[in-house]
C-alpha cells in the first residue's frame, strides 16, 4: 500500500497513490500545488478579519477557511483522520478540538501574549505556534 507524505495510508485528503492534497483546481503535481497555495494565500491573507481577543477554535477555523477555501473543500474544518508527517505525529483527530481549546485557554491566561515583554515575545509565540501546528 502507498504511504503518502502525511502517513495516512488511504488518505481522504490526498489523491490516490500520491502525497498531493485533493484540491479545487485539480492540481496533481505537488510543486505546482505548493506554488498555487503560496500565491493564493498571499492574496487571501488580506481578507482575514482580525478581531481582538478572546480567540477560540471558531475564529481559528474562519482564518483557515479564509486562507485556504479557494483551494480546498475542507478548509476551515477539523481534520477527521489521524496523520503524521515524517517523524512527527500530529494530534489524533478525536483530540483536536479539546487540545486546541486547551491552548486557547493557556493563551487567555497569558493575556494572549499582550503583556509579554519584547525580549520574550518571539519565544512564547513560537511555543504556541508549534503547539497549534502539532495539535492540528
């Protein structure tokens, strides 16, 4: 059986026997899709409606949808299969919502990093970014 780059076997999200995400443009070449994603998100990022805190999963899903809905039918939805990429195992699908809610709760306790000094901001932000990436 073919194992795609997301190590999900018969992955719902990829074209059969490829590591290319199914997309609205019908692109089946990984490099071409990566370029299309860069170009489309460079434009769609301008349409994100930034809100003041508090932040939550619904807000994150709206951002994801805004960034990727031109490319992917599933943009803004919670992943429903377990995946890993290389040696990194992502959060199991059934735990995504509670884990992301936990991260937002931790962010709220830190005032969404608004009170973190400049010298610590990049480090704290990178910690949360890594948690969101592995958590979703």
